[in-house]
């Protein structure tokens, strides 16, 4: 396990983990929040193999 200590806002921690998708690259860490578990799972399937920019575009177009 690799743990990178950081301050996460309490509001984000309070959200059910099943409503969050997490992505990281060498220079960023992204957390997307969804209304339902089904939306989160659909997003994960749709964005499999995408880079950060493509995932972010997909989120904005379909879930934001």
C-alpha cells in the first residue's frame, strides 16, 4: 500500500465511498462524485482506459 498524506475536506469524506470514483496520474489526483452507485459504475465502465482529460470530459458531459 502507498499512502500519500493530505488534507481531505470533511464534506468529501462524508460522501458514501460507493458514490466516488478516484483517478490518479503522476501529477494529479481526481475524485468524481455521483448521485447514484449505478452512475458511478457506468462512468467506470465508460471511461476504462481513458486518460484524465477524456474522463473529465465524459464526467462533465454526462454526470455534472
